[in-house]
């Protein structure tokens, strides 16, 4: 079985030369994104770039129709409501999340992850929420925890629905972090020796076992997802799952490696609209 999958991936890599061109060192994020879009649209001229936000569903009209039906009455609404309650509950000092986030926390998700010059590192939206908690005398939440940070971020991210992803990479330190994330995305690793790009660039739109693979462009705009309708999965939870799939030891969530990866990965969705909390298989 394993052998079969590997063979399938190898045969799927006829376009490898070009896709490796994608990993050009020190290209700008916009150039990297355009290279990827050119690669995908030449392979799949009938799939609209705007539809990449639907991930693998963009390549499968039947599953997309099922998705649309589920999204009319999302089975995970109660979890988002739990997140809303957390968001609205004041801290012990009477302050709220809205009082310490830019723009009251609305229409900001599309600018995260962000390179924080003062800290000299990439910060995610979840890091900023934790900074807000700590500044107000509360303990930080575990960023990978679905019940707390997951639900809270599901609600908070819904306040940015419709915002256009706009990750900025400016200055030498931000660029270095972006390049690190890009390396992680293109570096082969794990016992199966795959890179993220093996599946989500070279083999996007093809099947791995029963699963259609989504293209990297559009992957970052719709988090968290609810797998099977009720299991909340954050973006970094998903990265962890994909690292495990290729039998690599996943970097710790909220580590520099993961946050730099999220920085690069999110920039590849620049220009696409955000929509928090969607159904996934
Ligand atoms: C062996 C193939 C494989 C590799 C390598 C792989 N993934 Fe995945 N990934 C999948 C499959 C299968 C899914 C579920 C179907 C889909 O949405 O593509 C998935 C889903 C995802 C999703 C969710 C897409 C969505 O819209 O729900 C993200 C994000 C993602 N992967 C990121 C990564 C990152 C980052 C890496 C590198 C650390 C990586 N993947 C490596 C197979 C892979």
C-alpha cells in the first residue's frame, strides 16, 4: 500500500521541474504566489483561482455541493457560540479582548501572522490574543487546544469574514522569517521523505488514496475547520497532522518553525477572502 502511494506520487511529479522553479530563493511573496498560481492554472485551466479557497472541493463538484448543503446549517454553530461567550466575557479586571486588540479585533485576521519588529519574530493571531490575556493578568491559553483557544479563535476570526488576506513581508528580518517558512514548506522530511509541496503543489488536484489534495494557494483563509462537522482543527493542528502523515516529528505548535511556516503559507493566500469555520471531511 505504502509503495503504491509513493509510486503514485512519483508518477504525479512529471511537472516537478517547473514546480521546483517555484522554490526560487529570495523571490518576493507576490512573485512566489504568482508562480504557484501559474503552475496550478496551467495544469487546471478550468478551476477558478477564486475557488481555491474551497481547497480540494474546488476539484470535486459533488463534494462541493455536499459542502454547500452542510454550510447552510453548520453543525458546529454551538462551538462558535461558546467562542463568542469567551470573547464577550470580561477579564477579572473588567477589560475585554476587544479593548486590547487592534480595531476591536474586527477585520484584522487577514494581516496575521505578522512580523513583530519589537519581538523580532513572527506572531500569530493566537499569540496576540494570549498577549492580551497576559497584559490583563490572565494566564495564556494553549494555542493548540480546541476547546479554549480553538473556539475563541473560531469566533474571533469570524469577525474578519470577507477581509482580504494581506500578509506583509517587509524588511530583512521579516524576509528571513518568510524564507525559513518557505524552506520548511519545500523541504522533504519524514520517513516518507515528502515535502508539503509534494502533496499541495506537485500533486494538488490529484488523489492520494481516497483523498483529493488541495492546492497551497487558498489553504490559509478558512480556519479553523470542523472535520466531520464537529471536530475543531486549527491551522497549526492541521500542519501537525500533515507532518505526522509523512511520519515526520512535527515541530511544536507556536514554535518559530511553525509560525514561520504559517507566515509563508498564509502569504500564498494573499488576495483571497477570509471565511472562518468551514466544514471539512
Ligand atoms: C502525503 C501528502 C501530504 C503532505 C506531504 C502534506 N499534506 Fe497537507 N494534506 C494532505 C491531505 C490528504 C489533506 C486533506 C485533503 C486536502 O485538503 O488537501 C491535507 C490537508 C491540508 C490542509 C487543509 C486544507 C483545507 O482546505 O482543509 C493544509 C492547510 C495542509 N494540508 C498543509 C500542509 C502542510 C503545511 C504540509 C507540510 C508540513 C502538508 N500539508 C503536507 C496531504 C499531505
